């Protein structure tokens, strides 16, 4: 079968590879759509957790053994540790991710544990189904913010208490965070990005562009970039007692004013992946959101699209491979 293989740092190739052979309790998924994630572009340039040779792809949907439409929750966990037992299996110390630690969805077929399959609602387009995984990240970030701010905070639909939200970075995750905030009753969602195309996509979702950049203070600042500069901005533009949620992983440095954090009781929360119920929430919401910023391509074009995006190309905003 054909697969897009990460073969060396900075290099991906469309190759003929052996058919995957499902182990006991695994299922062969016929992939119909698989999203290219920013973390993969980054990871291919500078290999860390992802080591070549690897078929990447952790955001994908397709058909299961009986031809039924499924989406894959790519997080595999031990199921025994304290975190797993508390419903926090996304931070299990033995966590592995399909497409990171084992072959993923950038292929015609992939074998995955049967426990990773989630049935899709009828009629959901494959492109939308492949965006459930990134959308689940946005649901999780929003839920973390809401919990931090309490019942009268980000999750309230009470007009007097509705949150002012800023989103730094309008790649797919930033856009989905904006969509989640807007559809959850935020009073205002302002976004920043260097790319006019990304800002236009955010405006189509109903967000406002903060021009020339963030000004003033927000209840929630979501950093979907993860550079020292954006992390500093997420603290600087947070109101006293507000919350910043960090999803971006561009750099290791934090770069923020820790004393300001203390004096104004600001908060910073790390947000990684999602809980199982948040994956389900993302599935329930995804069809309500504008997804025209994502574009599908045949697998035959995968190496060119991936390489272009890896080298800084900004079009499309989000690429979905359609094997
Ligand atoms: Zn991803
Ligand atoms: Zn565990």
C-alpha cells in the first residue's frame, strides 16, 4: 500500500510499504481523511518523540472492519495507573500516541487497537471527521479555562459574567479554540496572527482581529503558538486572577514575568490533548463550525504538501490527506 513516510530529518516520501497486520485486539482502518498537524511539521524538521522511519498521522478517520465510519482517538494509555483511573489517561506516564510512537494515518490503511475507535455520527464529511482530534484539544483547553475561572467564568452563558478571550496564533488549533469559545458564549474573542489568511479564517468564525496586537486585559488568553514571546504576552494581557492556557509547543523557554504572575494572582495552565469525554464533545460540535480553512488533497500529493508546509508555506492553512 502507499504511505507517506517520515524517512529522515526534514524528509518525507510517498512509498510502497507492506500492508499492516493487525495484532490481537487490533482493527484495520481504511483511512479516508488524515490531517497534517503543526506538531508533525515541527517534529519532522527536528526529530524528538517522532523518530524516522515513521508513518505519522494522529488526526484521522476512516472505515472499520465492517465498513462502518469511525474516527480514531489516538491516545493509548496503560489503563492501570492513578491518572488513568482518575479519567486523566491523556497524561498517563506510559502514554503513547498513534502516529507518533507507532504507525499512524498517513497511509491507505493502518492497524489500531479496537479500543481507539469511536463511531462517527451518520453523514459527517470525512474532512470534518479528521478535524475532531484537533477540535478535542480546543474543547480541553476551554474546559480547563472554565474550571479555573469557576462557574461564573468562561463556561457561563450569563451575560454579566461572560468571558473576554484572546487567542494568540490562528493555525488550526487557534482557530478551533476561537470556535469553541465563540460557541460557548464568550463575550468577545480577539485573535492575533502574523498571517492575513489566518486572520481572515478567524473572522469567518466570528472572531475579531486584535489590531495591531493584543491590548488591554482578557479573562482568558489562549496561546496556540508557544514561543517565549507569546507566552509572555499571555501573562501580560491576562487580567488579575485570569487564566492563560498554553497549548503551543514552538519553544521550550517560558519567557514570562513570574513576579507579575504572583502579584496579580495570574495563572498559567498547560493543556495537552483531551479527556475521552472531550473527544466526544468535539465530535458533537464539529459540524456547527466553519471549516472552510481546511483543504483536502489526494495521498499522491502528500509529500509535496507536507514538505511545503514544513518549510514555512502557509497554504493551505490546514491540509487533510484523502487516501
Ligand atoms: Zn495534532
Ligand atoms: Zn496510565
